[in-house]
C-alpha cells in the first residue's frame, strides 16, 4: 500500500474485467463482445469525424447523440443522459441517486461492479439472494432502502424478468430510485423504457457496447424523468464536463440511424445462442435460460475452473467467477457460428479426456 494513497484507496476491491489477451487464433468468448462488429454507417461516421476538428472540445451537451437516442426510444431529449460507457453512467447513478445513507439493494449474483461502487461512494450494499433457480423475486425488494438496482437480463446468469415484474418492483419502491440496467436487453428481454411515462422513480441504463458492437467507443446512457437526469448532469459536470469525445459521439449517433443492421446483428446472436445452448445441454451441461449474448452453464461431473483452463490451453477464453453459489459455472459469450462450433469441439475433447493439440 502506498503511503501517498488516500485512506479509502487501500480498502477498495476494484472490478476485475475479463482477460484481454492478444494471441494468434484466439477465440475470445469471455467479455460478451458482439462478434459481428458495428454497422458500416458507424465506421463511415467515425472516419468522417477524424478531421482537424479533433483539436476542438466535443459538444458538452452531446445534443446530436441525445437527440438520436431520444428519437430511438420515443422520449424527450431532457430524459437522456450520456457518458463514457454504461459503467461511468452507473458510477454517476450511485453517486447522484443512490447515496441516501441507507443500504442499496441488488441481487447477490449480479454485476460485480455494483459492490465496487458501493465501496467507492460509502454506500452500504444489501445483496438480495436470488432463488435456487438463480431467478430474481421482486417481492424480496420491498421495505426501506436507499434504492434498488438490478440488471435485466441479469448478469452473469442471463435470466430476464418480464415487464410485469419491473412494474411490481416500482410499485414496491415508489419513493426510491429503481435502476434497471439493460446492457443486454436487445437480445430478447423486455425493456422498461415504456414505463418511464408513469414512473418518475425509474431510471433505465443502456449501452452501445453489446448489441450495437461498439464496446471500443465507450458510450452508455440513461433514460429517466428530467429530475433524475438533472441530478446526473450535476454530478457529471462536477467531475468531467466533456465526457463523450467527438469520434465516439459520431459513431454512436450513426448506430441509431441503422435499425436494420441492429436487428440483423442481434438476431444472428440469438440464433447462435439457441444452437450453443442446445449443444451444451447435449454434452450434459445445465444451461440457464438466457436472454443475453452469453450463456451460463455448469457440468455436474467436471470442475468449471479445470474446464476453463483446458479451453484456455486450446486458445479459447471463457469467464469463470470464483464466487459462492456460481463457482461451478462458466459464462460463455456467444461468438460466430464458427467460434461456437470450435468451443463445442474443444469441450467434447475435454470431457473425453483428450489432450490439447500440440
């Protein structure tokens, strides 16, 4: 520990992202990236933005991007907040909307950044256990708290809540902010955006990283009542008044203008997800029902850490969480059909005890 650190720095347990190795022939199924990349219109917009104007600061209000997002979701522009990826947006959410001196509730098996933000902002975490099927029961979120945040679909399980359950949750907590983190919503879940008009305590967070294939641009956004958005803006402008750069804004804005490409991309992922889940089940894996661009699976006769290492030796990366209740699961991103087939072939070899090829 450095003697120059502030006292709280040594107490933090930072979020650990998936490995980002650079190896020849690597099949990367550990970080939930879209295997199909962005729309060609996005690439054109990014190239067009790379001009001499990069010497100028970007629009601090991100008006063009917010207008595109607002138009896509059918909300007003003052209901849209943007930031550098949904992780930064979530950081502002914890700081601006969830720091009320009371515990914040989220699922015990969920996105591991939530407890990190609690640590960072001095918020007491109140994890709520998912049931034996790894499902969220919104009835468990009743009672006093500082707010509620949950992913839909959940991560890393991939299990989605129906919109009726989100409505029940909002009714249970009418006086606290309820944050629905929809990073994976485009892969088969119901978005809560339609509930914004009748629930001023609802904040929906989305990203262009997953379904739009733009993880490298780092753009996320929140949708909510103007009062909530204003709170986020006040925190953002006290931290960084130019959060999204010119190139990222141009690319993200263009992505909202190509609905056909978005639909084609997500349909391909969902089709591959179905095939992958069926093939894993045929190998004896238990596969949780997924509405995301990944599957969560365990094998009753094989250790997850050993399987992950065996796949790694075959240049295939998957994600393993050494955490209670899920230490025997692997989270596997849906790749191209070729990548999914290579994974199944490798798992066939591993389950049969075959050594990796030299």
